[in-house]
C-alpha cells in the first residue's frame, strides 16, 4: 500500500507557509509503518511536470490532497486558489486512477462544495491523523476502496490527547526553502478555540474545547525542529496566551532547556501580563500579534471580541515597557461600522505606537460562522455558493468612503500594512526582504514611524 501526500499551496504572500497539517499526517503514517511520499508544490516551477514525474515513478494506491486555504481572504484584491487546485486534480487524474482524498482547513470549511468542484473521491473534516491512517488500513484489509458514496466525507471529531500523537514528520519537505523564503517554521501548543469572534473559523475547524499539549512535548518538537536547522518559529495557536498558565509553563520549559530558538505568536489582549511578557522574552519570543480587530468599544462588541479597550491599551503598554515588538491586526467594515468608527479605530491604534499594524478592509464570510448568519439576514450571498468569488462582509454604504480613508491614512503611516490593497507589502517587496536573510514575520523589522530595514533595502513599494 503506497500513499502520496500532495500539498498544493503555492501562495507566497505574506510568506510561504510550511504545511504543518500534511506533516502531521506524515507523522501518523510513519508511526504506523505505512509507505508514503510527499510532493510539495510550493517551490515547484512546473507543477504538471512534477506531478507526472512523481506519479510515474511512484504509482500510489491512495492520494491525500491538503487544501489549506480556499483564497487569500483579502478584499478587494482577492484571489481564489480553487482553479489551481482543480488543475492539480485534473493533472493527477491523467496519470493515476488512485482515489484522491481531501483534507485541510479549507476543505473542512466547505466540504461538500469543495469535493464537488474538485471532483475528488472523499475527504476528512477536521483533524485527520487517526482517520486517514484508519482509511489506509481499511483499504489494505479490504483490498479495495472501502467507502460507500454517501460515506465519503468523514468527520472524526477532535483528538482529545494531543500528546499521544507522533511529532509531525517534516523530512519530506524543503525545510531550508521555507526558512529562507518564508522566514520561519511553525508549531502548535494546543488546538481548539473557546472564543466567540463572529467571523472566526478556528472553532469550526478545531472545536471550541481547548486541548493542550504538554510543555515537554512542545519542547520535544522544538528540539526536533532545531536539529533540522529550523531556528525561527511561529506558534499557530488561535491565542498562545490562553490559558495563561499553559503559556507560562511552555515558556518556563523552553527556558529550562535553553532552546536557542526565536519565535512569535498570536496573543489575546485580555490575558497579557508583565510576568508573561517577561517569560516570553526569556524564552526567545521576538514579537507578538494581537487579533484586536477594532479599537472602538461598539465595534469590539459587534465583532464578539470578548475584551475591551482597556485590555487593548494595557497589552500595548506592557509590550512597549518590555521592549517587545508588537503588531495589531484590524478588520474594518464589520457589522455596525461607519466612517467615524473606522477612523477612530485607526487613530486610536496609532496612539498606541505599535511596531506595525496589519489592516484588512472587509471580512471574509465562511459558512457556520455567526457572521454568515447575520449576512444571510442582510441578503449577502451564501458563502458556499461560488468558490471562485469569495463572499465578504462590508457594512452597507461604506465601500467608497472607507477605501478613500485607508488610502489617505496609509500615506502618513508606512508601518501599516493593508494586504487587500497591496499597500506597504507586495510579492516583489517580500522577496527582496527575504533575500536579506530576515527571519520571522517581516513586520518585526519595522520601527515606530519608519521601516527598520537593512542598509540598501527597498523602501515603501506599496
């Protein structure tokens, strides 16, 4: 029984992201002694030739195709990745009749529609380490495809004991390319998200019950990454600092082991303390990103953030006092937004003197979220109706005014990145900066009020 795992994600902005989900599946297959290979298309120049070479030299019995993202979630310059995924499936079909099984967060959000559009044979919703290995073993035992048509989408539910899982197997990937071109690797310390942001997909993909990895197991993986030359990481938890005692325990274990790693993460402003920030700095943290979304009390409530402006201000002050670089992420245009609330959010965050800000206009709508239900009442199209044209929420009557506001504001704020408008970050700039060997998120290299770039590097090319 031979398995081929394909990672078709080729997006490079803001950075090429290591496919940790595929590595988790690879680790589970390796633990079970199942023969597999990995084809990562991220740095491949001719994907059709790469598929032909791989499928003819290694004819698989089953193919796992990981769909990480459906689009770049950026408005107004959105890009759907679905046409490329469809071309990958069509190319695979030319060389093999092996079943194609889908997985990944993108598939989990719209499983039926993605399966239909791509023409695959089945898929797994959510965490696939156990379900995919059981599928492989079922094919081995039965000697044929074991699933009836009505059972081709599996939904195994969250895995409760994360420490029982093997470490992700990264040996089949070009780790050096991800480090040099993407600036970092990635790691999880937990899964699940109990928060109630109205647009967020973390609870849909990972569940609302938080499941924690032990600090020792997290550090085992960091040590394994260091052995592979990966010395800069991003923690991909929905919020590293919740629960706070777990975050502190992870940091203490990193300090105890003296792991020479730099890392960054997402934080919830409500759970930032001077003690935690001190521990994070001792453990090698180089910068933090706050999913703030708004800096206006009404908009924080409307977005379901669960924290208030005092939390945001206090977290920013703690970062400034400790010398920790910090970035706020903003989402403009949510329910109840108007030009005044948007302007006040921009100005309020500017007074907090963040190292950088990443600001999106419009909010991508995904099925199953509270924002999707609200959008349905307001006449917004079903987000699963057309994968080629992503659905975004933008408060009625705001489109022209808010774009003008953002473009004017960006002229005086060069450390603010507006991805959907390609302001202060684009593909050319990203590639140029990475050629200087910069590791970690690129926003960390921005100083207050100006870019903190190496001598001879490009200025604002937005």
